[in-house]
C-alpha cells in the first residue's frame, strides 16, 4: 500500500468554509486540503504552501460554500420507483405498500431504484445515508459503486416480504450481508427489524441476541411511528411500543430508532438513558398526518437526532434540503415561538449529529483534520439566496438541492458541476422508465384503477 | 392598433398540459397556441393546422409540462434585501423590521430589492403576484418593466413609515399610484391598510370610504395574524380583530386578507358571507411559530384561498414551490390524516384559485382559450422527480423552482431556458451587493451586533 505522501493532494481555496465543529467555526474566506481519503488541512485566508517538492491540484471555488456532506439518517432507497403512488390515502402500509413491494420488488428493480436514488442523493449533497430495505446486499453494492457511504440494513419482518420466506431466511440474508461488507471502508452492514408490531417481541429478542454477538453492527428499527402501533402494544402486551423493544433487550446503544413520534416523558428519558439515537422524518411524518416528533425535547436530553427523508413513497424525494425548512418550522410550530430549532442546529443535525446517529461521527460529519474528506460545494450566487446575511438561514430556508455543485466522499469526486461521475444518469433513467412501464399493469391490478 | 390576425402565433407542442380548469383536465401529450397576449387553442395530440397563409412559430417542448403561471397572493418584494435577518427572534415587527425599514428603505433600495424579487419570482415560475409595501409606485414600475402581472398595494399605517409622514400623505401616494397605473393591462393599483392594530378603526373607515369611491381597486390587509393583534382588539375595542374590520365597513368583496390564522367558527362564516378572499402564508406563519391557518375550513365555506410567500424577511424566498409541501403537510397535520389537501388542490390554489383571490380569475389562472397567455414550462426529467406516477404529487412534493424552464406573461417570454429576458441579472446582483454593503453599518447599529 502506498504511503500517505504518495496520495495526490487537492487544495480547495477561496471558499466560504462551514466546519460544523462544536464551535460552529466559519471561515468567510478559507481553504481546505485533502490527501487520499482524508482532510489534512483547513483554515482561514490562503492555504499554506506544501513541504518542498510536494505537488497539489489547486481548485479555486470562487466564494462557493464548502461544508460537510449531508447525512440522510433513514431511507428506503429503491422506493424511488414508487414516488407519488398512494398519495392522500390513510392506512397505506398493509393495504398498499407491502402488496406493491411483493409484486414489484426483485433484485433487478432494487438495483435500478437504488441507482436512481444514488444519483438523486449525490445531486442533493447527501454523501452518507442509512438505508433499510429488502435485498439489501444489492443496495450495498450499488452504493459502493456510486462511491457513497452508508449503513445498509437488511430488513426483517414476520409479514411476507419480497426477499425472505421466513425469519430464518431473513437472518441468513443478514449474515450474508455482514460477510459481504466486512472491513469495507464505506459500506457498513446493519440489521433492521422492521418495527415492533411487524416483528414481535420474540424476533426482536432474537435480533438482540444476534446483536450481542455482533456489537459493532448497528440496528435500525421503525419506532413509535403510528397510533396503530401504540394500540398493538397495549392490546398484545399491555404496554407501550418502547417497552416492547426494551423487554426484547434491544433498547441500547446500537439502536437507531426512526420516527419516535409518540413518546411519553418517561419514554424520552429511557431513550436517553439507553443511548438510543433517533432519525427524524419530518416531511414523511407530516404528510401522513401523524404529527411532529418531539425533536427539541429529545435533543435537550442529549439524544442525537439526525434528519431523514424516509422512503420516496412517503416523502417523495431523497432531498435533505427539502427537509430543512420543515424540521425548523415544525419545532417552531410545536413550541409556539420563532426561537426553537435555530437554523444552525438544523445544519448540525444534517451533518455532525446525523453522523453520530449512524455511529460515524469520529469519521465524518465535520470538516476537521483527520476526518474523511466527505464534503459538498454549494453555490451562493443564485438570486434566490442573495444577499446572504446568515449562511445557516440561507442553507435552511433558501438554498436548494440544485445549488450543490460538487460532492466528494473519501477524497473521491462523486459529482463535479452537477454531473454525477460514478453512475451513468441517462442509462439509469432509461432503466427506470422501463421498470415503470413494467410496473404499470401491476399498479392497475392493485387498486382496480391507475393509482 | 393591429388586428389580432397580425399578431404572431406561437404553438407549443409535444407538451404534457395541465389546464387547471374545473375538471382538472390533463393532456398527457398535447399542445397550446398563443396569439398576441391570448391563449387561442389548447388540446390533446397534435396541434391542428392554421388557416391558409397564417404563419406560426412552432416550439417542441419535448414532453415538458405546460401549466398556468403561479400566483403569489401576498408578498413584500423589496424585503429580498433583508432575507435571513432577524431569524429565530420573537416579536420582531416593532423591535426589528420597522426600524430596519425606516433606516434602509428608499425608492432606490426598493427598486433594487424589487428587481431582485422579480428575477427570483420569474425563475420560480411566478407570473402574477400581489405586493404590499412602501414606495409602491416604484414596485409597480419594476414589475411592469419585468413583464410580470400584479397588484401593487400602497401600504398605509399609523406608525412611522419610510414613505409617508401622515395618513394624508399615505392616501396621496395611493391616489398617485391609481393614476399611474390606470388602464394598465398587467399592473393593478391596490390600497393596503397594514393591519387592524397598525391602522385602527378610523383609518380603516377612511379606507372603506375611499374604496366605496373606487370599487374596482382591491384592498389588501394583514388580518388575524398575531396573538398580540387579538389582544389589541379585545383591549381597545372589546371585540375580535375581524370585527374591527367589519365595524370599519371594510369586510367585503374587495378585501384580500393575508394570514387569517386566528379565526373563530363565526368569523370563518362571516368571511365567507362577505366574500372576503384569503392569502395563505404557510411557511411564514410556521417560521413565526404562530400556527396553521384553517385553510381546509375556509375553502369548505367557498372562500378562495391563495398561496403566498410573505416577505423574504419572514419566509426567506419568493419560491412558491417551497410553499407547496408545507401547504399540504400543515393541513394533513392539522387534520391528523393523509386525506386533507390533496396535491391537485394545492396546484389549484397556486393558480386558478390564487387568481380568484386577486380578482383575476376571468383573465388568468388556467390554460383555457380566451385567457391571457400566462404560462410556465417545467421539466420532468430530473432524477429527483422520476418516475412521474401522479403529476400533481410530483409538482407539490418533488419539483423545485429550478425545474421551471420558461415563463410567459401575456404572450411575452420573460424567461427561456432559465435565462430571465426582461432584467439584467448580473447588473441587479451587483446592485444588491452594493446595497447590502451599505446596509451593513445600519445592521450593526440596530441591535448592537451584526445580525
């Protein structure tokens, strides 16, 4: 293996730099230096010269913003293929989503949907994501080829899934996934029991046992998302959903809990006590009419909360910028004041705190020396964002995914000037069109009419 | 004046056409024909040939969407200059916004701020807007030059404003505005008492008298926006804000009421009875932590409700696409279900119903023969929106302002391929930068620290 000195050096200069460290350091005009996969320098003013003889590639970013790549802390990538289906209909999961998946989801459609999702994510400045779905090995392979970073969570459920005939088969898929990505620098396998109501305490117990033997593998779970879930826990176990997870022994430091809408004060305390981390799906929850997650209350207890898009059949896109406004607005609405959830906290959640949710904050999430070079470059010259008085407010309330110009993961450019470099966009869009045509007939059969 | 036959004909074909008529007519592959300022044909399939000898310009839009231009039913355009200032601070109006305006707002800064706003609006597919601000004549002149359509409302208030030393002077500005734009085909003067609490019943009575003499001039008013307003009405008049407007004789068919958050059931009924129309500022209201306007309840009573951005110091942008998601989500949140506010209703509010709020629905708001040719062309080939199963859901939850390719008002192209044709964007951005530098010192003096 070559020594670090052999790796090429890239120095980005004349940049506005948001470090997103504990002090929210901002360089109005600064620079950042990458060597190999790592950030090796960052600062204000002009970049210092390199030691004698070392060459570098210098890139003038012309006042654009450099910031850490965004972290999407919960999604179902292949559901890009279903975006816009089943809108405005309550009680969709069992009536609509799962039958659709059983008919349409195969390794091939998963591949195509994930390729589309990867392109969309890169173009929105997302460099790391946590996915949970079916045929997760395929998803991991696509993310790897796309150059993205992520957790890939093989989902387990007791209902009939597209990829497993039994829970035993589900665990076999998990084991295969873990083996496939063992030691991978960017792709981390994860085990994802679907939800308390869709696995039951026994399966969650088995996951807890499995997790005890694999303590480094994160667990992903939908939790406290639906009223029907609360009713299930009361009816079946005489308790609340969080307690079913706790009884199963799964409520611990390895757990990433998505949604967490319906929580009592005691449950919030318990999540904090057990070092659970939370993925907040603002738009998806609101579109479902379910409510506003108590994000301020959870963060006040020290619980890391990341921002998430959920699957595109629920939230329609994988665009984290489209979440920023809602994340802020919902907490202000819930608090009855402008004060909750200031813009810079939203940006922290989308980067460093999202990385902490995924257990990756020592590796990514801020532009600090020694971290992986996962970063995005954002233009600030669109008339829609000018003038820039407060760059965090600009990012949260005025910027858009299309302002992301470049994206880098582990020192590798995934996008330059809005062109994704790691996937062939026209070929993927053609594949998507073909899959959508094939889906057409299934859609009609499902509900008796074209959805 | 030339006869209509002398006007050039433009035929757009191979378009997906959203008519936004009562039946929500959609042509999966269709065409639209413009002659002079008017839509003279629209339909499915291929455009029929013109009568012998008539020439036309044919434009293949390659499957892009054609739909009516968007209507922003309430804004304060020059406040683009203040976007991102005073974030996360409660009680801003008297502590922050008004002092800032007194120091910084002149005809020159209004011109620059409005030029920036016009560019931003056109690029977001907004072709018609209702503004209320100071130095409104200048705003009308900029909108006219930009080729936009709009109501321009000279604001009146009893607090010290940047443009009037007394209410008499305010009325003089209104009269001047009305004279300036009399008979203008696109710019309509409007009278805009600021709000009940900031004008008082006597001034509102004087506006009502003035309006009785000018029944065709729309009235714009902030109404039922703040808890402090409800407290003012109770304290000063022993009633609710809506009743103060009613006592003044101003609650009638000419009134466009912005916000309408805090309304009793009886007040909702009264607004419907009096043919008042409402501008809904979803993001602005939510960012202020004020609440969710009862849009479903108002529309159920037959009240036309338009979508609005409010000023960019409150809502940060003039991008109506950024409102679509919140408009839908907030009603679903308030209703506790996915069912309220289906996507196509959001699109109706942003077009035909918004036009009705402004009193322009016989002239614009849908792509029907005989209406003004105010339309936008939107690309549907971005990976973020593909595949398109439900084009209304696509527009509301996945599309973005940057997808708007072309914009036309009254048969004139204001933008082609994202280039605004009626204003020089680089010159305007340079002017904005200069104004922002000049503002800098004022900002520092205002709060003792840089905002």
